C-alpha cells in the first residue's frame, strides 16, 4: 500500500485504532521499529493507544515486541506486516478477541513472530551447515535450547534491555558508572610497578 492512497492518520474524526493503523503504515513502515514514547507522542490525547494497537492483531496486523524478538528493548516494537485495511467501510466491525465467543477468546493467540518466520523461511541444509561451524560446547548449548523450546536471555542481554529502557539522561549516568567499573577492573589487572 502506498501512502498516497491512504487516509490522513491525523484526522481525528476517525477512531484511534484506525488512526494508529494508518500511523504505522505511513509513519513507521513495515519492518521498522518504533517506541512507546513515539506512539504516545503521536496520539497525546488518546486513552490506551497501546491497547488499540494490540487490537490490530485481531485484524491480521503483525506487531512484534521484545517477547517475540530479543533484539527489541522493552519499550520498543516492530511493525512487521500490515493486515486488513480497517479504515475501509465494513472492515472495522470484524469481531475482536473481546467480542468473540468464550471458547475462541480462551484459545492462545498465535505469536506474531511465527508469522514472520513463515514469511522468511530458512533452508534446512543451510541451517545444518551452520551447526557444523559451531564448537562442541556451542552445539551442546544449541541442543539444550532446542530441548527447552526457547533460548534463555543471557545476563548481558537482560542488562542491555534494561539499559535501553532508560531515558537518554539516565543512560548517560549508567554509561559513566559502567566506564568507572571497567576502568577499575582494568586498573586492578595491571601488573604492579617494580621497585627499584
């Protein structure tokens, strides 16, 4: 879909969910990352705009969070793929998860990242070749992840996500403290000066 054929997302006569869909399509773009702050800044007067964005999933929109994509910080989301054109007449009244019969509402939603994987399949032979390049320890770790069904986040990944969730001014303070810590550790590892 091209921007020229879409309604103006700033038109406040449309509902927040429709405007949010148009904002994603025109301002963010498929495959790109946006932050919760950017979303709230675009809709300063909208109540629960993040919930309206989540409701787009009921219309086939794929939006990944850090639960689906470990490269994302907690305050980030990736607009993976547009779904139904809910700004067109007759499309909006598709039942949402809150309006479906109880048995459908109880069914777990398919993770958005699974849709993303299907659209970008890997060649099994290429994957097997990559496994050959791993060390024995790395292959053992891979096997453990397969057995668990997920790759747990490492302490450094958790620290990175926590850092990325901070506002810029607080990031600078944390960066300074990290610099002091690394500097202190490096200094402690230096050989003592010889007497003489």
